[in-house]
């Protein structure tokens, strides 16, 4: 299996020049183990730069002279040299090189280690897995490919953000997102605004700036055990991105071009049989009709995505260079939703001073523009009016004339049948409330490596990460009056994020004796991060001086441009790692980092040390194993690391408000603060069987997070200086779980190969302690029937909703013919799945390839406010079915008389349980779902028959999120309304889930 992974690496990156000589030598290179052809083998005329490479059938052709020596090399195989004689045919059979087959992976700080020596769980996702189906956000492509990784895609359409969590939520008040690292250096991944139950727009994230075609591999360091060298930044795990670099030899040019179209998978189940009574806005008539329905589907269009990248790679034995340009032009499934991205990447590496010094520089640039991401929630969302429009009316009267001219006001006003805080004309929102989001990103880095001695190396690196964001939303006059003044409203934000990072790392790698090896790392780092430095203005219901003039000059005097500043943190660190090996069978790993953080500068607790210890034993080297066992390893590790201290918690400051006044801080300074501490214990076993044809990796972890940052009310005796609340260190959360990965090659013949992999994850979260609050509850927010809160003894993402009021026999209690509900929300489930499964399959037959991924989430619950609203408005199919059936069948009883109630009028029932403040229990669904998540069918073209200067080419059919095998919920449970920590598994007029289908062409010259 390892050979095949290495084979792909060489196919993508290996290329050598072809220079004309006196005769053509041809032949076939095969694997001595099974006689199968080896594609991607480098063939070089010794002493020259003349080279070639075997094709997919192991064939090669090269110009050489008699007496020349041909050198055959391939990663994982022993290099062979053959002298050219009289024959024009040279066939070679290559032997495995056991030492090379020890797979090398990228770990923290970009340090490369043999996988067998690691004392913690780590998974690598290769470049071909990231780009196979051409998802613009590379993290979406990781879903199901690694155990312990939870990925949720925003429902906002083209250009939306992604939420990533490794091994569960760990913080009551902070963020549980992992650290992202590019070539060993941390990157900023600041998310903009996020929608909520009442509305709002997804402002994207920093990950979208990365071009997936520039990524060589991604290493996922799931626990703090693996990421302790990053200190508190790595407490939630680390995603290490290694980018492509130039390769010596012939200059190669590659084109990766894809087109996909996008279509919704399902819409809410709506009825078009019953209209409204009179001019009502709800459709509760009992007189059947045949009303127009096509306008709902017509609103959604086919989305298009053009994704193209051109790369150039080349160099010599001293200098290599890599350049790429990528472009994405996309449109979503809603009108006027557009996304445009341009990426530029340049990377160069030069060796100097007898190859003792290597200087590497890189620049990544990204320009993004997104228009009209769809909001979520009730307000200013085109889907509310689209779905709830009264059925007996003619929708096209409003679609084709979404605005009418008001002669009295001398402007165009919204044309809609009612003034309502829920409903607006969808086409008015699309055309008269435009949203634009622009982002400019540049990441520049410089690295210097100096080989001080044979086994001693010094590396010094620097990095500057800059992002500028500009967001604007215009609300024309007569938009929704709940949010917008009659003269219109303007929401404008412009801010910058900056990250400056530098480190110095001294590494030493040696054999102490025949039995002992030593690998040591010693270093220090400096990092300064600034988030959200800019300005903002939001006129809201205050309005503008003159209608529909969206400029600073048109702001009323009581609306001021506010300064924004989300945070500034300076962090210094010193770190060390020591790995001691014994006979290549036992490895002891010791790591430690000391952080000094500016967020703790006034506390006296600004210095914290984080230790880690791990032990790995290669069982297959210690003992004689059965022939079926190729490799066996046991590992264990322990780590204690602090979570990030949020900005402005220690000494909160006043802010300038939007009306020009001062928003006085009411939170008492917290000068006794200390970081949240996460203690991690991990055990694992990695096994390989049948000459690596079968692999099993099992990991058990236990994480305990203590000293959370919790905001509590001040006691009366503490209420001085205008303070009302304070932060304390308290609380405890645990995450315990299993991660299992099973890899297998069930079939491998000369022509056919099947490689399959299962990734299984189970995580159990518990809130052990909530702090000194008497109620043992932290409220995170509520939304009319749904509440997000943390309760001692419960779990993160527990779902609380209003329930039916029942008697001891479980019967629903009624009063005056209407069902009763509980006075407060009650626990009904949890939004997280009990366990997840990703099943990946790759088939190859001669030149054909087939890749398929099936993802499953099992257990857990989700909640739909959309379904509740549709029921309350009488527009869901279930309300029509109930009218057809003469009512709703229930098991109820009148609370006063005790009379049994078995049937309830449809309108009475659904108005009582639906709408905004209904009985949420009725709209809780099982989160379990199984889907075909990715599919690619490709053909590797025989370029030798084309007569063109092409070295490789392939054509593929690709698809993402194709269809469900099983699903209970009436919406996609894996589509997040928001990527905030506490808004998962919720649906409030979210954009429908979509599937994409298309084609991709790869050509290398």
C-alpha cells in the first residue's frame, strides 16, 4: 500500500528532461515482488540531465548512447544501474528498499518523522484525495477521510465557511477550532460574522484563501499530544498543510481544469391545495383548489463552478521554483449568488555554500469576491416569503413586478401582498438588498536552513499573514421594517487581520550507538496577531438622511462610524522535543513548551509550561510474529496544555458605540486569570497484515478541560465601579472516544486493484462541572421554543425545546381544545452524532479509475424551525394531509374534564404546535443519515498515441454529495445554519442542500 501512495506522489511531481541522443532505448520496469508494472519510475542517463519516466504500464523510452549507464530510481525501491549495450531494449525488475518504505509524515512545526516512531494518532490526506472532486474549500474534501474529524459546511451557498472540530468541543466559552499551519507556520483563520435564528449572513473564513491544487498533503494532528509544540494554540489539535514545491529537472506545466453544476437535493414538502381565508397571510382554507407551485422550484437555479489551475515547476540541483495561478468562478443555486476567487502562489528554494544553506521563500495571494450569500433565519431571508406565500394568490404578479414606483416618495417601493416581519418579496431581497463581501489575502514566508554539521541543523523562519475584508449590505427603502428604516439602511464593515510569526529551530539527529538513536529539537518563537482592526457602520432602524444613498456622507448625525478591534495577542514561546530510540523498536518522546502570552500580562500568571510524554513500542520488532503480521505497534501518550486565553477578558475596555457615545464596560477585570488546561491521555495500536494489504489503527483518548472562562453575575458586595459581571476560572468538560481506521487492498492483480478504507469515530462529551452558579446552567441563547444552554451533568450541544405537557400516562394535556406545552424548555436529545463512519473506495482497472466515498452519521438529533413555521402557516404538506383526513389523530385528554381527545382540527393543532414559539418537540428529528458523498470516474489517457508534447493526461467525471441512502430529517442534518460553536444541527430557512456533478481534465506538459 505504501508503494502505491508513493507511486502517486512521483507521478504528480516527478519529471525529468528528454534530450536527443544517438539511439532510442525502450523497456519495461516491473516490481520484483509480483511482476506488476511500475509507473513513475525515474530513468536517468548517469552524468547528464537526460531523463525519462515510466508510464502507467511501466514502459519508458529514452535517448542514450552505447556505454551510457541508465539509473532507475523510485521511492521505496532500490536504485539500479544498467549499462547500455547493443540492444535497444532494457527491462528492469526493481526490489523493495525496506529502509525507504518507512513512511515519513509531517508533524508539528513541519518536522518530518517516520510514522512508526510517532507516539500519538495522526492521519495524512494526500493531494489527489483533496482535489479529486474539486470542492473549492479543501476542508470539505477531508470529511470522512480521517477519524475524529467533524466537518460542517455552511448553508450560505457559494463562498461559505466551514466548521472543523477535532475530538469534540472542549471549551464552554472559547472556540474549539483547530490551529491551521502552512509549511510549519501558523496561519490566521478568522471567521467573519455568522447568521443566527433571527437572520444574518455568513462572512466566510480564512481557509478559502488556500488553493487546493497547491497542497501536497495534509497531516491531521488530532490531539494536544501531537500538537503540544504549538502550546496553547494547538490545544484543539492542528491541521498541518504542506504545499507543493518545485522539482529539479525538466520544467513541467500542468493544467487542472474542472466544471461542475449544482442543483438542490430536496426542498421542504409543501402543499399547493389549500389557500388562505380571505386576505390572510396563512393558508388555512379548507376549500381545496389547484394552485400554482412551479414558482418555488423556479426560484432556484442551476449553479455553475469553473475551477482552473495552471502550475509550473522546474529547476536544477541548486534551485527549484513552483508557480501556480488558480481561478474559481462560481454561481450558487439562488439568483445573484456569485463567487470569484483568484489565487497566485510562488515558491522558490535555493541551495548555497556547498549545499550547506538552503533559502526558501513563498508567497500566497488570494483575491475573493462574494455576492449575495443567502442569509439564514426569519428576517431578510428570501426563502420565508417564497415558502409561506398564500397559495391562492398569483406569485408571478410579485415576481415580475417586485418593485413599484411611489410617486409621492419619488422612489421604487417593495411590491408585496402584506407588510410582515416574516415575509418579504424574495425578488426584492435579491435585487434591492444586495450583499457584497471582498477579501484580499497575502501570506509571505522566508526560511533559512543551515547545516551546521552533519547531524546538526539550524532553521530560522519568518512569516507575515495579512487579510483585508470589506463587507457591505444595502437595504433599499421599504424593506422589512423590523430591521430596516423606511428610508433604507446600510451595513458596512472594513477590517484587517494580521499575523506576524518567526521562529528558530535547532535540530540534532544521530545514532548514539548501535542500539540507541537520538532526535532532538530546541527552539523559540514569537507571534503577534491582530484581529478585526477596522471600522463599521450599521444604520439599522435609524435610517439614512436621504433614501437609498449608501454613503458615509448620507449618515444621520446620530449614527457614527465605529472603530472595531476584535483582538491583539502577542505570544512568545520556547519549546523542545527529544526522541530517544532503542534498536528501532522502542521510542520515547518527550516534549515541552513554555508560553508567555500578553492576554495574561496583568495577572502574574503569564508564563505557563506545557509537558508531553509518549512511548511507542514496535511489537513486530520485539517478538517473532506470525507470518500474517507485517507490522505491529503499541503507543501511549500524556499531555497537559492550555487553551487560548480570549482577548479582552483580563482587563475589558470601553468601546465607541454606533451613535458616537461610549459603550461602558460592565465586566470586572480578571487579574487572577489563568489559561484553561486540557489534560490528554491517549492509547493506540497500529497493525499491518498480509504484506501490508490490511491495516488497522485503533486509538482511545480521554481529554479533560478545566478552568474554563465563565462569566457570572457579581454579588451585591462586589458591585462597584459600575461592574455587573465578572469572569472566573471554573468548570470541567471531558471528551472520551474511540478512533478506528481500517485499510485494506482486497484485490490486487496485474490489471485490477481495489483499495478500501473505513474511518470510525465515537466521542462522548460530558459537562462535569459548570462552576459556582447555583442553577448549574449557562445560557448560550434562546430562540422561541429552542434553547442553547450548558447544564452540569449534560453534554455540549444538548438540545432543549418546549415539549407537550403530558400526564403520567403520557397523554397530551389539552385546554379549550388546544394542546398545552411545558413552561420551560426541556432536554430532548443532543445535536452531535453518537458515531460517524467514512467508507472510501478506490478501484483501478488498466487505465480506468473509480473513487467513491460513503459517509454516515449515526444517532443524535436535529431541530427544524423551518418545519414549525411552515406548519403554523398551513403551507406544509402534512397540514394538507391533516385537512384531507378530517383532522390530526392524537392521544390526548382535557386537563379539566378528563375527557379523551383523539382528533383535533388541523388548523387548531398546527397553529398551537407550530410557528415561532411552538412545541419544538414535534420538530426534533433523528440526525442519522448515510450518503454517497463523493464519486469520481476517471480515465488515464495514453498520451504516447497523441503525438503531442504531453507527458500525462486524465479525464474524470466527478460528483459531490450525490444522494442519500438513508435520512430521517426533512433537511440535510450536516448542513450548518452557522459555523458558530452553538448553532449546529439547527434549521431555520437554511439554503437547501446541494449536489454537484461535472468533469475534470488534468494535463501535464
